C-alpha cells in the first residue's frame, strides 16, 4: 500500500511540476524555501545578538567558529545539492528507483563525512581556532563554542541532505517545517541558556546543536512516515563508489561555494584583526546581516531549481527558461528593496546588536553601505550559478561558485587592505559581488544558447 501511495504521489507531482503555470509554481516553491532560509539566518543572528551582550571578544569568537560551520555546511550542502540535482532530473525522467538510490546514498555519505569532520576538529581545538583567525582574547570562547558545533557535525550534514531531497521532489513546505521548527527553538534556547542560565558562549552553541537535532528528527520523520516521494532505506544504499562520487561531483559547486566562504571569512577575520575586537565585532555582525539578506535570494533560487531540474529531465526546455526568468524577476525586485533598506537603516540595525557602541556601529555601517550597492545584482549571479548546477553542468557551475568568495574575493582581501587600510577590508565583498555579476552575463547567454533551446527549435 505504501508503495502504491508513493507511486501515486510521484505521478501527481510529476504532472504538477511539468504542467502548472511556471511563475506561480516557482513562487509557490520559493515562499517556503525563502522562509526557511530566513529563519536559518535569523537563528544565526540570534547567536550573534545574544552573544554580543557578553562583549566584543565573544562576538568575534562566534565569527571565527562561523568559518568552521561553513565547512560543515559545505559537506552537507555538497551531498544535499548533488542529490537534489540528480533526484529532480531523475523524477522528471520518471526514474524513481534511481532517485531513491541517490537520496539514500547522499544521506549516508553526509553522515559518514560529518562524523569524520567531528573527529578531526576535536583533536586539538585551540590550534584549529587560531588557524581560523581567533585572537588570544577570543580563543577560549571560540573553543567553548566550537566544541558543541563540531560535536553536532554529523547531524548538521545529514539534515542538509534530507532538506534538499524534500525540495527536489517539490515538498518545500515539509522542508520549511523541519528547518523553521529547529530555528525558532534555537532562538528560544539562546535566550534561556545565555540570559537565563548564564551559560555564556557554550550555551549558544548547545542551543544550536539541540535545535539542529530537533530539525533533523522532524525532517527524518517525513521519510519514516512515508510522506515523501523518495524513499530512504538501507536497501537503496549504493555499493558503487562511483554513485557517491557522482553525487559529490554534482554538488561540487556548493562545496566550493561554502568552503571558499569559510576561507574568505577566515581571511576577513585575519585582515580586520589588527584593528581590534571592535572592528572584528562590527565586521562579524555586518557579515551576518548581509548573509541574512542574501539567504532570501538563495531561497528564491532553491524554489526555481526543482522546477528547472524536473522540466529539464522531462525535456520541457521552454519551462526551464520560464523558471529561470521567474527567479530573476523575484530576486531583482527583492534585491532592490533590500538595498534601499540596508543603505538607509544600517546604523539603526547595528545599534540593536551593540547599542551605544559608536565604533562598532560606524565600522559596520560603512561595510553595509558598500554591500547595499551590490544587492540588486546578487540574485542574477546566484541564479545563473544555480541553473548550471541544477542541470548538472558541473565545471561552469563550479567556476561561477568560486568567483564570489574565491577568484575575486581572495586577491582583493589580500590587496585592498594593504592599499586602503580598514576601508579596503570593508569594501572587498561588495566589489567581489559586482565582478561576479559581470562574469555571470556571458555564462547566462551561453547556457541558454547551447543547452536550453527556445521553443521553436526544441
């Protein structure tokens, strides 16, 4: 009976993804994914908000560990996005058995690699924290915070895979329930552990770990109760190493994006460290605020990717184009609105985190002012990258994923501070985003011309 129910749901979902009005479909899937990304970013900010009451050293410690979290996320998203791309295209091709194999194998791979990261990270935390830019005043706090984050690495990684499988099959609302439940719990536990029980930065990390466990349990329940299309079962675990390599290869752009994000954050911390804990605190807060705004764009992209993947597998190339342009319309409109808010209200927003700290507000406000200039075009470059990845074009997707916080950011963060001092640190990300936008234009033209023929030539 369960097999029949899953087959019926697969048929109904295939029909919806390949026949429903595209803009409405993208919007429908983008709302829960965007809300999920918003809540995820808010609970990251909640750590910063509650920890900021403990002082600048504590805030900078959270910023240091955020780089390590980015590596953990890179593994989870690598397996998750690789599985998502393969699953959405296989479901579009009506090959459910292969979708089950990729979903189960991606989940198992993420658990194992997450466990490896946990063990390696806990071997000698002080050395790891110094490597990622911790000052001596922030080091013990970074070790306290990082211990619990590393302990939860296997759960973090596997949650990303479950989340992306649900999105791949068009169940974005299920994904939202799992992520948002954990995120809201995290905010409540932050208040309890940090302000109520006075547990310091360790309390913030424990809150994050516990909330991720709850999120993981909720996401897994959708598979155990057979409400998903893709089945995760021991019988579907691949014994072919090539399948795991395929999943990770397709997810490689995300691995590069997240890993380079970790490297970029580390170099950003190192570049700003000579200017003191106030500057580090300002950059950490501004960076997380920008990530909050960028997460909304990523959410829109995660809404259009399953639509594009399904229809590419079904050879409905006209709908792939429509899905991409729907995301561009939504993302550019949001980017313009967010840019205006950020430009005019950055000082007030920073004041919520460090009230009365004029140095933090001034430095962070200047950085957010630069970043507001790149927000209107950030969606476009993000969606071009995501289009290549969800259709399985790994090499160009990896190159584009490497631009924003790698190919452009890394030389700029080494060069500009030497030329402009602190201002060079603050302007680096915005300039990197604008250069990434410029590079994305020819890639956009190329993928439409070579791989997504217009209706008359399809």
